[in-house]
C-alpha cells in the first residue's frame, strides 16, 4: 500500500518525524558500527582493501594506493599528510575515546587509565612515578602569569621554569628527526634511501618490505633491511637522545613516546620503564602465525647472518616485534597514555611531522594549560606560530633538534653534562 503524505492526511506528521529523525539515527548507528569494526583494534586496513580479499586481479596501482595510505600509520612518508579534520583522524579519535582520552580537557586529570591493564604486568612498577596524577596547575599558572603584557613564552622561560623545580613531569614525543644526525638514512632519498638498497628484490612497491602478507611470501627484503638498521650495530645516540636521558637522570622525565624503531633512546641511557616505543622494537621477537615468543638475541644473530628465523613450534616465520602494516600498536601505548597526558606539566615534541595517527594526536590531548615546546625544522600540528596574539603556551624552536636541545641545555646550565653523556654512548 502506498502512503502519500498530504496536508489532509493524519499520517503526515508521523511520516516527517520518521524521515527527519529515525533515518539519520539509523545511518549514524551504521557508520559508527562500521568505524568501530574497522578501527577498534587499531588495525589500519584503509582504502577499502580487505586482507582476506580473494580477488587476485587487484591492480598494482590499487595495491600501491593501499600502502601509501598504510605507510602514513607507520611513519614512512613525509609527504602525504592526514588532515586533522579528515575522516581517518576522526575515526581514530573516536577509537582513542574508548581510553577516556579527551581533547585538551581537564578531564584527563582523573588518573583512570580507562583500558585493560592486565595485558602489561610490568606497568605496575613503571607507574610508581604516576601515583600523583594531578597536574600542578599552580606551577603552570605561576609560569604563565610571570610573563609581562605582550611577552611570548620562550625557550629561556621554559628553562627558568624547569630550574625552579615546579616542572617535574615532562613528556617527550619524538620522531625520525632526532636520529638524522646519527647517520640513519631516510627511506626514499634517491641513492641513499633504505628503499634503494632493496631494488634487487624487485618489490612491487617499496613499502611491501613492512607488509605482513608480503613478509610471509618473501621475507628476504625485510631481513636485509633489518640487518642494516638493527640497534646497537652501527648508529650511536644523538644529542637529542642524550637530552632525553639527561631528563631521566634528573628525575624530570615522566615518559618518552618515540615513533622510531632504532632503539637509540634506550642506548642513550633512558630507563626502559620511561620509554613507550609506539611502533615496537627489535629486542624481542615472535612467530607471525602462532605468536609464540622467540629468543630476541637468536633472532638478531640469525638476521645479521641473513638467515630467516622460523618458529620451532609451528615452523612459520618469526620477525622482531616491530609494528608492521595491519598490526596493532603495543598495548603499553594504550595502558600509559591516559595517565601520562593527565599529569604532564610540559610537553616537548622533537623531529616529527605529526602526520602519523594516533601518535600525532598526542599534542592535542594534553591539558589545555600545559606548555608545549616544538623543536622541528617546520611548524607542524596545532602548534601556534610565533607572534600570534593569544599564544600563551606554545614555543616553536625552529631548526635541527640537536641545535635546539643544545640551546635549551645552555639556558639550563647542562650543556657540558649533555656533551659528556653523549660521548659516553658513542659506539667505538
């Protein structure tokens, strides 16, 4: 039976109610379910591609597009940014909301992790320094109120505040820029990039070296790459890494969130309990099929000898526990992020494009009154540019990370100590 809405029909109000209210509600519920199904485990299967797709006729262009999207999540590209207002970031923000992470809100200060902590038993000991999760708002207020009218917050002000003893829970977020001066090549520079060294394997696309499915069919390209970048073999910590270690030794470092897999933070002397390696690390290994742990040192020795490690239990391939495309971020990231951002009284961001979600969202999640310092070659994220009226908490120190770190340490009176610490960690 066809129902026609008309001015005379008693069904007209009901008809418009259903069309105007229930239909959008149903659509929202469907989209919300779709987003949660795809992103709730932080597995990034983007661009409409399904890992279980039986279609063998996917074009190379489509496959390359998939991995150009995926590489944003692992930080292997500096060109294609994720727009902060785009669908992808919106979905990831929604996923992080399950951890009770507000955006620039004092709600972060309630100290509740909001996630399941039983997955990481070590965090009980590591969070002793987080027993008092309330941010020292009085100390921050003192810092900001000490500035005269029209005076912007500067690196020198930050140094004075640290020396005052009122700043003691510093969170450092770092990216590939902190390791450049160590000599670690990037991925794409012609002639020197790591991907160029893999051309002999005829990869369908360079990023396939970090693709789990490709690793299963051809592990040799990754083994070659891992052999070159394995921590402790070739590259030494930079001044930026030593600065993080210096903060740790002075009991000022709450946590260091690093997007890098080079392990230089640990080699610089930062205590492992103070580090969150967002994209995993090489120290441990496991089977990609059954998940059984594999001896990390044995995995290193085999890969250094260009041998592909295999699982003694099921015979499948083993890889270091770094995050490949399609894999979840370490549970440690989830377990510590909420509490750390709630009690952080100074955020220092170094050497990152802030394009790789969800780590790129960290600067937006600290308390809206928390001072933030960006040491970078370019202004990124939502940091306020110098000279903008109303900027009460952001400091942008333009240039190389090591130079900026050295300048801050000069203000702090730590420069000699920084250089000595760095010298001790250099590989012979």
